[in-house]
C-alpha cells in the first residue's frame, strides 16, 4: 500500500533531521491516529514552582455520564520528588551522574497531580486542574467511579528512595523516622470529579516499599477493593533476607475508602509480582497480570484466594510492565501493557475469561502505539478502546526531562476478520 502524504513528509523530515528520532515516531501509521492530550506545548498546565515540562503517568476513567476523565502528573522528572532531595549523599551522587541538573532543581512541593476532562469522546479536553497538593504524593494511581457516582483515586507518598535500612537499632530508627512505613493518600469526589478531597492516609500491608494504588474495584456486594503491591521486609545493610521481593495485595473497604483491611497477599518467593491491574471477568472471577514476568493470577472468591501464576508473555527478563485490564460490552478481556525493549504499547485479549489469549506471537502482543509507556485504558460506548500513555525524557522549554500524555483509540477485530486490532481516529465518530 502506498504511503500517505503525511507519512512521506514525516520520513523526509526524519532524513533532514539526520534520522534522529524525537518525541514523534517518524514515518509510522501510529502518528496518524495519536492525539497529544497534555505536553510542554499542548494544553500545558499552568506552570508552578518546580514544573519542568513533565506531563506523564496518565490514568483514564469513563464516567457514568460518558465523560472521559484523565489524571496525570506534572513535574520535572520521572519521579519529581520535593527538593531539596531527602536522599542519602551516595544516592544523590548516583542521580546527578545521570542527570547533572537534578540536585539543583527547585521544587519545594515536588510534582503536582492533575486532571483533564473530555465531554466529546476525546476530541477536545479541558485545561488541566490540580488535585490537593500533598508533598511527595506523585504518580497518581488508578481512578474509578463507583455505582453511586462516588469517585476515588490515590497515590503513594514517596519519601524513602535511596535509603538503605540498617539492622542496628539506633541507626534503623534514625533512617526510618518520618519515612516508613510508607503511606498512601486516598482522594474522593462526590461531584463527578469536579472537586477532590483527601479522605484518609493508609499504611501497609507492606513496610519498606509500596506501589501506587493499581486498581480500585467495586465488589459485587458493594465493598471496595484495592489492588496494590510492595516489599514486605526491609532491605539494606545487615538484613539477611536475600533478594527483596515485590508481592501483591488485595485490600477491602466497607466505607468507600475511609478504612481498609488486607483481604489477601499473593505472589512468589522466586520472582517479583508488582504493578498489576485487575478487573472482573465475564465469568465472575477477578484476573490480574503483573510486572515483570506477565504472571497471571485469577481469583474466584472476590480476591480472597488466588490461582497459581501462569505467564502470558513468553521469554526471559523483563517482558511486561504496568498496563491495564478492561472488559468490553461483548465480554472480551483486553490487556494493554508495555512490552519488552522497544515494545511499549501492546495489547492481548481473551474471549473466554482468560482461559486463552489472542496475540500475534507467544512473546508479544499487538502493538497499538510505540510511544505509549505505562498505558491505561477505558472502554467507549461503541466498544472501542481508548488508551492513554506517555512519552518522556525529552528536552523542552521548561526543563531537560519533558513528557507528553498521548492517546490512541482502537477496536478488537472479530475472528472472521482474522483477529488483531484496528486503529481508529479519535477526532471522528
């Protein structure tokens, strides 16, 4: 098939630029369908002290009224902690070897959590607005709307990075004071996400490291479930526990996020089970896939017990990063995720509640956007998938580590069509 004029122009621009790839994937079909939602140049947040052009880590939720609600993090870097950095000198030295500017960056609150909204299926978006500022709370987790309209989201307060935890009592107490256990801040909205309030801060079930809230799920009996992950034991000088392991946990709340209890902890002693994404499947079970091995767990009792893991993506090393699991109106379970090196936005899907998965090859999924790092998705009214992700790490007018939040729309092909996905325009019905 002949290339379109925009594709030819993109290739020419790449050649003129010396074939250096920028934050636009030159010469790819993906460029024709991708939409930038926020960036250092598109719908840019109102600059605040410490803003460096980073607009990434997006999450998306389709509200009951059809609005698309996207959260993202505005900051100066991949993590955007408050400055001056509360890290040991050796860790700051490690960071500044890679990013010489980072130790001098002035961001007293760190990054800010923000949101935008679309009322026309993603064609146009509101200006970014901020969540309540909680210093250190950055990299906002899953956002969900409950059946009564309540909305909920949260983020881990990151204030422990770089610290090695000694096993000697006095030194241990000095290091962990005001840092551990890690806390997760929960936000709630009662007005369709127009305003947000901090509901509570929770600790555990893990002590040394905690992941962001990966998935909020409303259980069939009305309870609220939360999938998260963390490291159960301290790691550092003197602790003789071998390699640290990330495990996953399902928490439960009976009061819409005010209080929580641990329902289950699952994982493996042999490999990490982290950054999962969970959803109810058509057969009533809950399924989740996890980083880095694509280990799949399934629960048939609403998160209390879990099956033995099985890998969805074959291979070795890190072949799966954080993604999202959604279910279409006709019962297809769709898993978007970051693939292996260079894979970024990929998708696999199941028509039988995760018994089997459709993918182009055992070691990969169908690629829907090579720029969509840490993708997140929702299902539109027509059954198509609207996926957001980010592309980060480029120079911009605000700083040396910019990021943009991008969006793609696609549909799952039928078996009669040969399976796979079809990219769809966002700006057209």
